[in-house]
C-alpha cells in the first residue's frame, strides 16, 4: 500500500504543470522607467555624472556596476540618515526597486520586447526652460594650474520691466572647474538683499526650489553677484556661469530667507580624526524651515542640525553621518517645519584630518577656515519662510519684452 501511495504521488506530481516562473525584469518595461525617475537627471550628456544612462545601449555596458552601486546604496547619492526627517527630494531606491535592478542584471540585462522612450530634458537645464536667464557677459578663463580662484563677478539683469517673484532658481556653470557659485542680489543702490543669498551651485546640488506659495523677490535693476570659487583641473578651461529664474505664477504669501550657521574660527590640529565644530542661529520671528544644505570640504566628516525649542526640548531635523564634498545635497523638507520665535537651530559638525581619511590633502598641517578646498569650512545653510502681512499677486513678464540674455 505504501508503494502504491508513493507511486500515485509521483505520478500526480509529474502530471501537474510546472508553476510559471516570474519573468525577469527588462530594460524597456522595468529598468528604463526606474532610472528615468531616479538617475537620468544627472546621468545624461553634459551633466555631472560620468556616463549617460538614457538608452539601453548606453546603460548595458555598465550593468554590473549599476547593480553593485545600488546594492551598496552608493547610488543614487543620499548621505542623510533616514531615521531623521522626511524630504521631498529623497533619491533613495526602495527595496523593491533595488531588487528589480539586481534581478535584471542577474538575468543578463535583457532589453525586452516593448519600447522605452527616455524623458526629454531642456538643453542645459534640469527644471526646464527658465523664464529669465542671467549669464556672465564673457567667459572666465581658469588656468591649468595654480591656487584656487575666489572672485566675485557682478552680472546686471537687463530689460526687466518690474520686480518679480521667483519660485525656483537654477545655477549652472562648468562643473569641471566650478567648486561653488553662491549668487546674491544687490539693488540699484548697491544694497545686498536682506533675505540672504538667492541660490547656489555646488557639486551634487541641482537647484533651489522655494515651493509656492513661497518665493524670493528679485528687484528691477538688480545686479546678481556670482561669488565664484574656481579649482584648476590641469587644463586651461573656460566658464560662463548663468542663472535661470523661474517666475512664480501663483499668489505669494511667504517670503523665503536663506541663512547659514558657520564657524570661521575653526582650527583643526594636525592628524586630528574627530574635530568638533558647532554654531547656532536664533529665530527672530515665527518661521517654517524648508531646506538644509551642509557645506564642508575634504575633511568634512559629518553634520547634524538640531532644533531647540523655547521650552528646552530638542529635535534632530537632519543628520548626515558620512559627508561627501562631491555630493553636496540640498535636503528639501517634505513639509515645512514650524519653528516658534526664540527657537535655536544648532549645527554640529566633525572633521577628520587624520591619515585614515583618504581624501585628506595633508594630515600633517593645521587646517584653518578658508575658501580653498585644501582649507575648511563649516557652513550649515538652511532656508526658512516667513508669513507676509499681505498676499502678493506676482506680475508676469510682458510677452513683448525679451529680458533673457
């Protein structure tokens, strides 16, 4: 009886059709759309990433590298600790998305039978064609070698018929030599905008979003000052940086302020692996924090933003445990963080000037504050918005005018 039962079971098993295996992901159906969402903004010709991933033919030779990078959570770059804060520009892949890429590579990176059309990008811009472009009037020639160059280049805004409110700003330049470009505006009398910088470019940062109903005011007859830091790269190189302004079209009820917590007195001893630097900012009014952007140089190790409420409570808003100067991300809060007047934003950072830091230019020197990338900076930039007394209806530019340069 036992033999008959086993025989019957085997026969039944053989007669049962094999369960259909889940088909492997393909480029056209699965991976192409996924990379369009997370990667192609940087991985395309002329952008900061080293290779294009716009097409199957371009991406296929990099399949194994893509798998290794996403498994290690190196790409897409997102240095922040996920335990703190929610951010609208979080680039991290979900576990399911990582598994899709890994399964695709392990299956031989098939193209698939469908079709995939990569997204269309405005030439030279990440956010699309700006409403107003302000560009340096001539190229700046960066020599092949020598020390870093720090220079302020004034660029007047031409043919702007009236003040405008902007909802976003994109700063562009030659990333092979531009270490950073901090842009601020001065009015016709030369007074600097009291709300702080307008926007900036750093490696890994893409643009400044202010998110309506918030915006920044740019006055008629203003001059934009490009505070440039150039780093020679071994070849004489030209740069003609530019700023794209995207005008607000909805009523504005909040004004954006940009501030920085800095420690210009830092003094990092030789071979010090964990130098502490800190500073703070006290909010003069009720406000809402919208963005954080840490900035350090090669010895930067970590940075943390901690909010202390008037009653003494403290809350970590952002923690970047492994800072990377090559990817200076702006962290855009998914929801503005309400901050009562009198609250204190504390910025705490550490620097590694030891031989164990592979990016350290020289562990045997004392490091002071300076713009050169071999010096150091501790700058905890952040944006906050303040409710305005009255809602502003932003004017539009006349279609007959042509203020673009």
